[in-house]
C-alpha cells in the first residue's frame, strides 16, 4: 500500500492497541525547583538570604521583597522550629469524620524568617501546644518526588 | 529607580469621572440544582438592568472563580452577554478567587471613571453545588499556594483554623467569644428573602456545633452554595433618578499580600486588607468613624475579627471585643453583615463581592426593611480573595 493509497476504513491500516507512556515535567520556578531538589536529594532545606535587609527567605525567593535585589546567596537552614499555631482536622473534604483526627501546624523555622504549614505527627492532639519544638521528618530517599510532600510530617523534638 | 508611589498622579485623577450605582439585582442564594450558571447570571443581570431602567450597556464584567473547574465552562464574558441579550458588547470574566465579584465591580468602576464606557453591567455568579463536596473544596483550595499549601491537603478551613487558634492564644479569647459574629449574621438573614440560612443561631448552638478543624466548627464557617448578583454602573452626572436616592462610588481600592500564609511576618495582620482599606479611606476622604455600615468578608468568624482590625474599626486583638460589646448589630457602632453576610446570606464565592455591593446600596437607599441601619449615609464593602492575598474595598455614599 503506497502512501498515496487512500485508507477507507481503520481496519485497512495496520494498528496496535495499547497505552503510550508520556512524561510531563512540572517546575516550581528557579528558586522553588532548587528548594525541592535539595529536599529530594539531601533531605534538607535551602534558603536565600538578603544580606542588606537581613532576611532569610524560606521557602526561598529569587528577589528580596524589601529591596527588590536579586538573591544569589544560598544557605542551608535547619529543618527544625516551633509550632506557631495548629489545628486538629476532624472531617475530610466530603465532611465525613476522619478515622483519626490529623494535626496540621504552622511551623516557624529557627534559622529562617519563614515557615511551613504541614502535618504534625508522633504526638496526640491534646499534647500539642503553641511554641512546642518540632523537626521535619523526610520520607525515605527512594520515595521522594521533589515536592512539599517529601516532608512526611513534623514531630516533637 | 523611582518608586511608583512617588509618581505624581494628580493630573490623572482630575480627569476621572464620578461613578454611580444605578441598578442592583440578585438571585436567592442556595442550592440551585435546577438552574444553570448562565441562567443564574441572566436573572441577576435582568433584575439589575430593570432596576436601573436601562436596556443596553457598553460592557459586561463577570466575576467568577470556579466555572472552569466545576462546570467545565470558561469564557463567561461572551456566554453571559449572549444569554442576557447583550451580544456584541465588550465582555470578560474577572478572577481573583473569593474576591472575584468585587474585582469585577472594580473593573466596571475603572471603565466608567476612565470614560471608556458609559453603562457597565457587573455580575458575580457562582455554581458550587453541581459537584461533589471533595471536588468543590479541592477547587477552592486552588486559591492557596499550590506548591506549598495545597499540595499536602491544607484547605481554607484549616488555614483559617490556624489563624483562629493563634488569635485565641495571643489575645486570650475562648472559642465561644466568636459567637456574636454568627449570631448577628443569622439574625440579619432572617429578614433577607435572598439569604440561604433564614434561621436564628444561639450562642449555645454555636458552641455545640460539629467540629471541623479545631477550633473552627460548622457555625464558624460560611456555606458552599450557588447565587448571582449584579450592579449597573454609570457616570454620576447621568444618574439622577428623582424617585431613588443616588448612590455614588466614593472609592474603589485594591490591596494585595503574600499568597501563602507562611510568608507573612505576622499572620494575624491582614496587610492586604489594611492597604486596601487605607487606600479606600484616602480615595473617599473619610475615616473609619464616618462609615455607617461595613459588609465584611466573614467567610469564617476569625476573618470577621481580623477584617474589623485591618479596616481600622478596632485595635489589634480587639475586633472580637467589638463584637462582644454588641457594637456590630444594626444599631451598634459599626453594623456588619447587615443582610446575613457570607455566613448566613451565603458565600457563592465569585458572586459574594457583588452581593455585598448590592446590600450596601439597599442600605443607602433606605430599602433594607427590618434591617435598615438608621441614617445610613456611607457604607463600605470589603471582599477578600484567598487568606487575605487580594482585598478589594468599595466605599459607597449617598449623593
């Protein structure tokens, strides 16, 4: 059958059925990408620093929000801090009761000016208090995907 | 580099036209399974245009957040224009999360003030109940930071719960102290035929409500619902209906803040709302004490408290005290949510900001019925997108 021969019906052509694998790539931006890659590969946090304004950005930013200067000073920051505030979630997105309440906390980091909202675990809800010292628990290296979920949760120190 | 605020804009403001709201319309807020998105919008547009006494417009701006995600329908500008008999005019959808409605009003204001259009119809419309709860809640979470907040399941309920717990800790309040906001909203909704929840709530009922995400319970929260509201804007000089009080847009202002809550220096300060309010006061030449009623964004009770503080009605940590002192009722120092607010009128997200404007106009026209604020001359509406990342404030005044 030449290329010029017109195919009248799909069965006239040789065909295979199956799935064609495709891959997509998502990037969280230049600074975000470096931040997530560091978590994935080394299990630690990176921040950018504006020396003029004395601000350590975590999660990192490429520009200082105070003086607009480009930030190229990268530092490792500790993955520990304290509970600024927390909530105990009792319902799922469908308003059904969760089998076990989950704790979500806003953790401010000791070595940076920012913080993260993430799960808190290895503790009962009634034992959590504001100001409690916590540290990040990273997933096993082969389970990390390069996202915020590579942190499994924070736990009391 | 010259800072933008240093640029002299005085010359520009001199050529701006004064803008009036010449018509308002709304549908009942609720679960409208039998009515499509376009039909909801149409009902509100028709009501507003009939109220204004106009049959044509130069532009249509549609405030909406979730139509693409929940209804599989984008391109609402042309869609609504087509179905409202306005085919051919300029029409766009405006999106700023839960602030979409007021953002659309803002764009309408800009067009009329800037002499780019004479008559602008603005409609806010949202349908949230055609999808299952998890899908709707996940779609709403798209207004948070997708990489850092929403990725591991934080929703707006949990983000507000974090703020509420911190507020209670920092300023020494108990959960039941937030009750006045819900009680007041439900009380006012009783007399609003368009409100979703027309039943009273007591302090006891508030305290016993089902816990969702501590300390936020069901009665701290606004509902998922459907609705549409519309306004017609025109130059003030052409808006002299002798049978009706003329309502002027004294100020329209926007402020923004970090998208993610964790990036804020103090999460209990709504910096975007402070900026937005301040710009509105400057634009209108008024102070908080001049405001007769405040339609604030009570998506959760904690947001009502923080809004009162950011807008200058209470010092930091005292927004709740204002409510506890009974100052937020119809006859209080600063009446809020006078027709039920987000809590009880309902919170169809992209429509909410327009409902607020409609309700302020009702008050300034003296047509708020049982809920009329005595001698209401200046009213303020503030619509918030996300956890305070986009804040749009309008001040309306009798003219």
